[in-house]
C-alpha cells in the first residue's frame, strides 16, 4: 500500500474497504432489523469517549514498542536516520491519516461487529464468536505465512477486546494505530 511513488494505489486499495460500511449497515438493517448502533457496542452507539481513551492507550503502547526497538537498534550500532526527502511523502502522510481510520473501522465493523455477533447469535460460547471469523480476516490480507500468523493473532486480540469491552472502540483504535504506524 505505501508505495510513495504511487499514492493513488493507497486510495485504490483502501477505498473499497471503506465503501463496505454502507452495505454492511443495510445488511444489518435487513437481516437483523437493527442499524450500526448495536454493531458498535452494547450501549447501542459508538462510545466516542472510550474510543478516544483506547486510541491514546494504543498510541502509548506503540510508542513504547518503537522506543524499545530503536533503543535496541541504536545499542547494536545500527544507523537510524529518517529520510523526509521524497516528494510524495506528505501526500502519503495526509492520505494515511485521512483514510486509514475509516478503513480500520470498516474492517472492525465487518469482522468484529457483524460476523462476531452473527456467530455469537448461533453459538453462545464467546470462543466461537472470537475464533471463527479469524480465517476470513486472514484471507482478506495477502501476506506470507508469518504475516498471516501475525494478522491472525491481531484478529484474536481485536475480537477479545470487543468481547471484553462490549464494543468495537478498542479494536478500532488498535487497528488504526497499527495500520498508521506499521507500514
């Protein structure tokens, strides 16, 4: 996605994901007779305060991760020098900051909102709702075996967060921060 020479590629890859939201809302309304509210959380809405807090927590976790990683690299003698010279860098930064939150939210609404609730409506134990959508989420990402394993672990963590917190907010936050800071 993050080819600095082709910013249009990022748009072409994430826009279809973002555009999943309206059909999902329509499907939820038709199939289950409810809209986005109960897909968002047990409160019947996206809890913006909790979304903000979980976003700050996710940013803090990634900041610690990067500080430790850079510290280890510096201690090992690796040269750490950022390059801000590419002419499309700021266009890509803007596109990432504008589009990735909606892309991450769309994936969370589909995989953790809709699919978890659908499976949970059939099979009552939360493990089914957490684990059964994972292969579909992994298949939606075109990675090698290690990338697929990483995506699978991410999906399980995000699903567990949804189940534990009663909403998508923490998973959306984690997904946004992951996709923004991990190119």
